[in-house]
């Protein structure tokens, strides 16, 4: 990629741009890349019926079109983080963005289901190279309140992209621009990606000193196998009525995870160094991130199913329903720093309690059938406030104790925990909803999980 290589020698050519403007451009570029990666998880769901009829794909083929992106993305996140630490976050972000953009174009032009599945896997691989560098560059380019603000924007992007994906997908598919049907849900990434590549090559700061540690290929292979053996059956299991191979794969995932842990203790350059895991609050925060993203992913998935399936809403109307929660999430994420510092750790635990109350409200809102308005709107806002008050502060607390040189490893850990949390949440709560056919029981299960996650975060109060 010549634009990237030439830019490395001219990364400082933005010297005429003031430092605050450079950091603003940095956030704009990397968070827009993050936004596109999250958007592509949800935007394709809305287009799936049209894709199936247009390409004549089978149910399992359609599932791979939807989920292949997530599978490749989750499996390669740690690899992307380690490569960023070895070769530079700026370089890997631009490489990943270029791959993601090219794969998006290929998806939009795909002529068969097989081609679309292959290009979706490549799109997920590009996202896995790009996304870990976002948190890493925030950690290495921002300090103090500026870092907390950047993390707040990061959390807002994650929450907003999932909702925007459903709304935008509904708009694009309904518009059927020039008879292109589902193709714009992929092609929309192309002009944005090209613009980001041009801006990134010009304005992203040069990478600092790189640590040319060994890649620990045995660790990468073992962890990738553990993650893929967990994610694939979780993603495909329900549609295939939980076949035997899925249970065998998940059992094998546990075994590979154990092998990975044992091997990492002896590795010369482990994927996640012990000093990162020993940093105050890192393990606790990683578990809290997993829990909060599991409930968030399960909440988005099951409520969308209920609105579009049981209540017959259009994809656009269903997407618009989520807006109060997304706005509340954004408001809390962007303003939690106003809380006195001595109370911020307590706020994290309280926020999980608020989230649990919101999920209980969700169960009550649909208890009598119908859309449950206006109580549903209030309930979604409560959920958004709770999630926003938990996610950003947890990341800020954990990363405040991680040295800048360990930022790629910590970033890979947290991004992987967030992504795995979403996958597990969708599979677990999605299966529960499809089994009981009611948001009431699902809402109660989400509330219990939120409370359990809050309990996991209690050790943060002692630090």
C-alpha cells in the first residue's frame, strides 16, 4: 500500500497543524473506522431477507453471510493487537482499513452467496487488524482527562453504531437505490473508507518506538483455535438446532484455552504479558467489560427479534425504537467525568444496578403485550444511562494502570473480551428468547446477569 508507506516518512508533515487539532483529527479518523466495523455487525441483519431471495442462498449460507464477519473478527482480534505492537498501530490501522474497504467493495459486487461469504470473512479480518489499534492509539496519544474523554467517545461510538446500523440498513434496503437492493449496505463503506485512508495517511501520528518481540505463533494459533471453536458453534448453533459437533467444538475450546494458559506461562513473549494482568483492576475490568457487552448484545438482538418478529415492526421502525437508549448511553458516556473522582468507582457498580433495573423494566413493558409505550421509551433510556455509566469508566480505570508500551496487549485483551461478550450474549439470550418466546423472561435474565457483573466489579471499590 504505497499511500501508507510514503505517509510513514511524512507523518510529521501535519506539523503545521496544532496539537489539539491533530488529536481531534486522530480521534475522528480512528473512531470513524471503529464505527464502520461495529456498524457492519448489525447493518447486514436488516438486509438478510433481500440477500437470501436475490442470491438464492440456503439458510446456513445466509447465516454464514451474516456471521462470517463476526467469526473472523473475533478470532483474529488478539493477532491484530499483537501485530500492532510489533509493526505499529498506525500502520496496522491503515492496512486493516484498506482491507476492510476493499472487502466491502467486493461484498457489494458479489455475484453469488459463496463469493459473499468469502468476502465477509475478509472484511472481518480487515476489521480485526484495524479495531485493536483504536484503543491502543487512545492509550498512547492521550493522558488524564483527555484520555477519559476519548474513551467516552469510544464507548459512544460502540453503542451508537449498533443502533445506526439497524436504522441505516432499513433505509438503504427500503430505498432500493437504482435497483441495487441490498448492495448499498456494503458499498456505503467504500467512500468513507477511502476518505479515512487519505486523512489517516496524512494526519495520524507516527508510531513511537516499536518492540520487535517474537510473535509467539504457538500462542496465536492456540488462542485463535480456542476462540473460533467457541464462537462458531455459538453463532451457528441455534439455526442448526444445536448439533453434536457444536457441543464437541465448545468442549474443545475449553481444552485449547487451558493449553493456551499453560503455554503462555512458559512463553518468552506471551500474547498478554503477566505484568498487564497484574496491573490493578485489569482482570476485574476485563470481566466487567465481558459482562456488560454480553447483556448489551443480548438486549439489542432479542429486542430487535421481538419488535420485528412478534410485533411485526419494519426494520426501520425497530431501529428507531432503540434511539432513546442510544442517546442516554451517549449522554452518560460523555459526562461521567463530571462525577467527583472519589465517587467514580462507586458509580461503576451503581450503574450496573441501574442497568438491571432497566432490564426489569423491559420485562414489565412487554408483560401485557403490545409495544409497551410510553413505558418502553423510559425503560430504554434507563438501560442506556446504566450501560454508559459502566462501560467508559471501567475502561478508564483499567487503562490508567497500564504502561503505554503495553497498550497494544491491553487493547487486544479488552477488545476481545468485548467482542466475545457480545457473541456469547447474542447466543445465550437469543436462544433463551427463542425458547420462551417472551421478552419478560429474557428481561429478567438480562437483569440477573447485569447484577452478577456488578458484583464482579466490586473489587474496583477496594483500589
